[in-house]
């Protein structure tokens, strides 16, 4: 009697992660990479699932929709309000403290990855824009401006936010030279006074609705002010009188 051949060992499945262990985090990691690289519109559930090594159905199982996946992917791994006490400790240096706290935090790879994904998608998709607005208006800058108890708190927060978001875009997304290579200390030193002015300084009065005064320079474009102010009419008349006077006349 011949012996039966031994059963061949089952080959493990390739290209798919088991749904229970680490799949959710793998999907989020793949989503952050894909959103950062392609933006919201070009990022597909199939591409994200392929990068994570899972079936697209598992992405829908965990997150339901691409919008919900985006929200989960760009959620910050820290509580923004936790930085506020340190930032507000010295009112006279709140601009510098804010710049140092934000940009030092964003240099952490796990945070920077979320920031890049958020910035790339915010320009074209409302969900990402809403997340970014919430971070700027409600989580960080809004409470800081309100705590300073100065007029125009909302405007102050918005102006400071545009500076921070603009630097982040230039450094992490557009990579405007030499911003990506500038040390954080130098960026903080440069932007700190600007944030300080927006948050605590005099924002000035509203402009005159009539527009700027006419220039005294006849070659200047209409409505533009030149570096030299126009001569008051009274002084013009006195100069003309002096020029027309004859020598020796009283």
C-alpha cells in the first residue's frame, strides 16, 4: 500500500492585510500619503486601499466615505489647546511664542505629513478647508486673540492665520526656495514680530472711502500718493508773492 502524499502547506495570501490587525492605521497612513501627493479630487479609495494593502471594501467599512476618511487622516495627533498656556504666558512675546510653538510642532514628521495633506486638499475641497478653518479660528488663533482682550479679535486671528498658513504652504507644499532649508529659529525670528503686531498692535483705522489724496506729481497715476506730500495752497501763494516782489520793495 502506497503512502498518501503529505498535504502541501497552504500559501499565505499576499497583497492583503488582515482586516483586524493594523489595517485601520495602514489605511490612514496610505490616505495621508495619497492626499498629500495627489490632492483630494485625484485621490481614490482604490489607490488608497492598494497602498495600504487592503480591499477597498475595508476602507468603506472603517470610514464610510472619502470625506470621513479625509477627516480622520488629517486629524492632529495633539490637542491644539494644550499649547495655549505657554503661548500666552508672556503677552509681550506672544507672537514669537506662537511661531515657535507652531513651527516646531510642524517639524515633527507625523504632524508635517498631516499638514501637507490638509494644505493640498483645502484649496479644492470644502471638508479639508473646514478642518483648516477650525484649526485656525476655533482651536488656536481664535482663543489666543480672544484671551488678549483687544478690539477686532476675529480680524487679528485671521491675519495671524494667513501668515502661518502662508509660511507652511511655502515651506512644505510649494517649497519656495530657500524656505524649506531655513532653520526654524530664523523663521521664528522673522515671523514673530509680524504675528506680535497682528495680535497686539495697532491695526490702524479704516481707509478713507474717498480714496488717497491726489498726488502733487503731475506724472504720477491719478489717485496715487507720492513720497513728497503736496504743498499746502497757502504756502504756494506766499512763494508766488515773494517771487513777484521786486528787490528793494518793502
